[in-house]
C-alpha cells in the first residue's frame, strides 16, 4: 500500500501518493544542509581572488565559521574564455592571477572549504567560459586536483539534452576522482529533480533564481514548501541562495527569509558581499538558534501545518524531541498567527516552554502558541516540556491598524486623515498576568485620541486586554507608532513603521515623475523611464513595445503593484501598455495584464497582453478617489519575462 503524504496547496491540504523514496548517496556528505557563501547575488561576474580571500577572512573574524558556515563558493566568470592546450579549464588571468589551487589552499588554511561553478552545457550562463558538457571527467579531475570541495552545476546552454543524463555523468565523474565534493544540482526545478536528485547529488534547486525582493522570496517559498517529503540527510531541496544583506528588503523581511529557509532545511549560502553588510544583517546570519534548526541532525524539512489568509504555521520536529514552530505573516499588515500544542500533536502537559529564537527568551504557555506577527514577519519558537514553570508568561501583543481602503496597505496614513489603531495583549500562560497595561505613542505633532481602554487587575489564561486610539498624522520623517504592554517588571515594546505619502501635484503630470506612496515589484524595482531589466535598480533599457520606443513611463515586472495618493483631487489616468521588447525571444515568453484601480474599484483592464501584441491605450476615471493603484498581473503562464511597460502614463488632477 502506498504511503500517503499531506501537502499544503493554496489554502487547503490535499492527499497525494508519495513518490518512491530515493536513496541518498552513500558518501556521507552533506548530512546537514551546506552552509557558506556564494558571490553571484551580490557581484555577478564582478569577482576576483581578493573577494574570495576577504570572505574567508571575514568568516573567521566575524564568527561565521563558528556559527557553522563552511563553504566559500566561486560562481560564474572565474575561468579563462578558452580551455588550455590539454583541454583543461584554467583560471581567468586578471580575476584569479594566482590560480584556483592557490585560492583553495588559502581557504583551506582558514579551516574552510572552497566551492566552484560550471554548467551542464557548452557554456556557462554568463557565456564567459566553457561549460562541462562532454568534458565531465576532465573537469571533475581538474576540480579535484585544485582541492575543490563543492560544485554548483548549472543548466545553461544544455543543447536540450536530458537533464538526468547530464547530471548523472558529472556525478560519476566526481566519484571517479576519489575526492569528497558536495554536488549541487542547479537545473532550476525544470525536471522535478526532487524525484531523482537524491540518487545523483546532495542538493537540487527547486525553483528559478532568487532575487532581492520580497515577492520573489514568497514565490519561491510557495514552490519549495510542498516538497518537504523529499528532504533528508545528504539530500536537500534547495530554494536558492540567501539575499540577506543585499539591501532590497527590510530587516523584518530578511529575518523571515532566513527563518523560513532554516525551517525548510535549505542550504544556507550567504549571497551578500560581507565586506559591505550592515551589523544588523550580519547578526541575522549569525543567529545560532535559528541555524540550529537548519542543521538539526534529524534532517526533517518543516511541513506547512496551516495556511489561511496569508497566515502560515510551519512545524519541524527536532532530534532532541523539541518541536520548532514558525508563525509567518505574508500580509502587508500585522496579524495574529498561532496554533496549539494539541494541534501539533504534543503530549498533554500542564504547561510548555516556548523559546523565542529571535528574542532569545523562554516563555511559558498552557498550550496556545501564538504571536502578533508584524507585516512580512516571522516568529520562531522552539517548544518543549522542560521547566516551563520558571519561564515568563507568553503574552501575544501587538498593534493592528484599522482598515484603510481595500487593496491599499493600512500603514499608508495621509496627513490629517484619521485612522484607528488597536493594541491587544492576550495571556497564553498557565499563571495569571497581574495588572497589565497597554499604551500607544505617536510621533510628536500627531493628534491622538483614546476611543477605549480596558483595565483588568488579573488577566487569566486565554484572556485579553486592549486599547483603541484614533490618530491624525502630521508630516514627519520618522512616521512610526510605538505600542507597549506592561505587567509586573515586564515591558514589551514594538514599533510599526507607517507611510505618510505626499499628494500628487495639480494639473497634468507624467506618472513616472510623481513619487509613489508604496510599490511592490515582482522581479526587481519599478523603474522610471526605462524597462525593468532585472532585479538591480537602473539596469533597464528604453521603454520599447513591439518596436515603439517611449521616453517616459514605468517599467514593472509582474506581479507588481504601485500606489499613489491622490487625495480626491484627480480625474483620470491614461497610459499606453504592453510587454517590453527586452525579453528572451528564443523562448517566446512574456505576458501580463494591466489594471487601473480607483480606491477599491477597478476602472480599467487591458486584458492579457503578450510579447507578440502591439501597444494599446487604456484609461480610467479617478474622480473622488483617495488612491490610484496600478497592477501588473501574470498573464496566466509563468512570470518569465513578464516585463510590463506603462508608457506615457498621464495623470490629470
């Protein structure tokens, strides 16, 4: 009888037959997910031996080696453009003048390991050096001779030859060298490598490339999370490298990224230039308590226990009998996320200890495991039955903002427009909480009015206390609300960042000259007066739709949203829309739909436009609207090259 496995899909669970279990390679490598560094996300081809040596030094001096990071990996562009007279790859003379073996020796002298890159094709992805297709044995032996410890094997320029054949040939070639080399299969999840990868390599990419944007992290999470059944010691799902520290996300988002990758037993490969990273982001990467979940020797990838309205609960059993729980809030506003000991299947006890792995504190609970999780945030608990009676009460506390306009993030709060905020505290502990108080502090110059404020001398298990305030924002450079819950000698403080937008100018304006209140780009930032060329700001080209070139407009890769504050003073928007010509013509892809929203009402929709289509004009009425929202949606296939252009977008106010 086939084993049945529950997978989280969308908002529900479906039961599907499990694939036959593949056997991990017998070499005993990568028994926990590899940890280290790869330069590609931060530098691309701008690589040299100084970067690699500096990174090895920083691993040692900044405590990353002590935290478990081992591999210093070189990505594309390290080799000379041509093989030598003996058919061997050789180092790029300007980037690595000392040679790769000298770099490996340096990295090894620090007690670390060196990784390298090539592709299972005729050339690598950057097309700067030869690939390993039909050169597997000589390349594998070259890597072994140099002292390489890790190989990332990419999928570009593969001549459409079968993936399993290409990746198996390199597996055999690596084995023949006799050197222990961790083998990373990077074929982007195209041929379901999770079904065969454990027989071939130690880890396999489950998705396309990551980039330093929040929507991309969530997109990859949703693809990798349902594959938990395939991960085990020596064989790991790989949702791609870490973006922590590259600057495209907030610290809250980076903590979520790091937490969720650790819960999913993903390889933890730092993708930032460690010479430039902020101290706060370095602290994220060095959180040993989160790393311990990733490196747990039981080797179980967290499963999705629930996913409702953007509120996720992940659960991961640990080797010592503890259970890790991650409460993730995908939404743009704070939300309460939780589960219970009984739902987790834990033994019934009077109480439990939950350790917050970001606060590094122990709390006690009678069974409820909940938190008020900030927008895009993740709270991670380690749950056990040990010494719960000595821990501080678990109180979920946080601030919720009143509904603004459907589709508009509630944290957008225009000057002078009143909104409501609620601070709630709930006691989940076995013991009562004595004399709890809730408070709210706004920036100087903001008007604040108390609507209601509860007072209870004793807050028993499961009971809550809350306060509500009405707030009128004023212009300020640091618009944030501070919520506070106090009981006994405990004070719990959290800050909520708001956006105080500027009104659009009067008259007629080109929208690319108008500051937005909020943007969410699906593949890199929204570009002004150029196309979206990828995840790096300013890497686009002139806006071009089917040969028509436009000097002004917005370049936005699906899925994207942009919000502009109108203040009820504008009458309409007209724009030319279409798929930009900056695309991969070989694959014939690129499609998206363009929508104009006035507050919660859609006032224009282009329908799906593809890379074949000529530009069209769409218009939407905005009379009386507080906000304009522009949306670029996926055309129903994939997100690949869905580079949408809003050309000559003219706003009348």
